[in-house]
C-alpha cells in the first residue's frame, strides 16, 4: 500500500511538472521588430548623374503576444517625405494596434495595416526591392487608423472588411469621410489564390469626389517558383472628378537554391485622357536575390522605365538592394 502511495505521488509530480512545462510554453512573449532597407544605384545614359547610396526605409518596433489570441504591435517608420528635402528623414508611427484571433476570426484595431494591397505585397515578396503596384503608384496607403475584421469560412475562401480614416498613417484626419473596403480571397486549389477587393474613400468635403478602387489578383506559388498578375482601377484620384487611373503588374520568381532566387516584374500605368501623362509609364525589373545568413538579403537588379509622355526618353539603372531584418 505504501509503495502504491509513493508511486501515485511520483506520477502526480510528473503530471504537475508536465502541466507546468506546457503552461510555460504558453506564457506571453514578445519579439523585437527591426527592418532596414537600403540600396546603391546608378543610372545609365541620360540618368548617369543619378548615383548614390540610399537608406530607403527603416522599421523599429515591438510585438507582444498576451496569449488567448490577443496581441499588440507598435512600429516606427523612418523614411523619406515628399514634403521636405530628400536629405532629411521623417519618423512616423506606422502601426499601433491590437489584434485578437479566435478560430477563423481576426479583429484588428488602432493604427493598422490596410487590406487594399497587403495580400499582393506579401505574394510579390520583394517589398524591400520595389513596392507592389498600388503602393508604388499611390493607389492607397499601407496603414491607417481604424478597424478591420477577417474571417476564414473554409480552407478555400476567406473575406475581410475594413473601415479607416482614409488619410493614411502620415497625416491626421482632416475630413469627415471614411475609407471602406471589402475583400475576398479564394484558394480553389493548393498554391493558387485569387484576390478581389473594392474600396470607397469618401471625400468628406464639398466639391470633391469620392475615390473608388477596384483590384483583382491571381497568383500561383510553388516551392520552386511563384507567378502573379494584378489589375487595378482607381476613379477620382486625389478626390478629383475624372482623374481616373488603371494599370497592371505581372511578376515571377524562381528559386535556384536555398540562398538564391531570380525575379522579374513588368508594370504598366495609364491615366484617363492622359491627365497624368507626366507620370504614366511602363516599368520593368530583372534581378537576383541572395540570402546572406538568417538576417541579411542582397539583391542586385537592373531596371528600365519607359515614360509615356511625348519625347520622354527611356530610363535605365542598376541597383543593389540590401535588407536586414529580425
């Protein structure tokens, strides 16, 4: 009898210890966010004078998981501003948000990442080299103040909705309008995904028109290669009636080894009645990426810009992009 009591006590201790170990692995935990993007580039021909080392953008922040699906994230964005000299850098709060996940449901609130082109950006996978189409050509902002909700109904379909101020994360809210967005993501077969998105950004001021965005994306991701294509349409850019823009982007990448990739992309941007002809262009990029250890990526690439304005010459440049991230 005494032996049985001792054995029971030992088993109980083992069980308590195992539970304590499980509890330990489920304890709240956090991680630092450090991302630095820089490049060296030089132009050719008419662009030969455009040569420099450049610090594109830096993100510094912290993400903390409280457990039970609740987490918080704060990120500082240090980058260039179109409102000041390029020799200066401006710091912004990029994210200050709380998230809660339960089953297929995800809720976000605060200064959150928007859903307009976040999916395409992740699928493209080379944000530090070049922004995705809508971000590159200012079809919307990557973060804003508001709330979003997403729900995964099944493995093949999920949907999301977002309501934000519509001013982006670099500006305070100055109008009474909101930016509404609805998106649907389909995965009909493994690796193949389709994304549809529609958005309405209210002007909130007399004499201005609401901005409307529609986007369609399809892509296939394999362990050896990735291919994707998107079409985007924006009506009333900058809340101006008739200032419509549209364009498409096609990209592909091939994994050569554990440390090396090849990638290529082609963009084409148009404006209705050529109202934005000074900035309308076709653009192509071709390059490679090398992973130098766990935290560093190096990406040499060649770029060609083909402006659509009469008399404008094609632009050629070579880049070496570098990324450091934890």
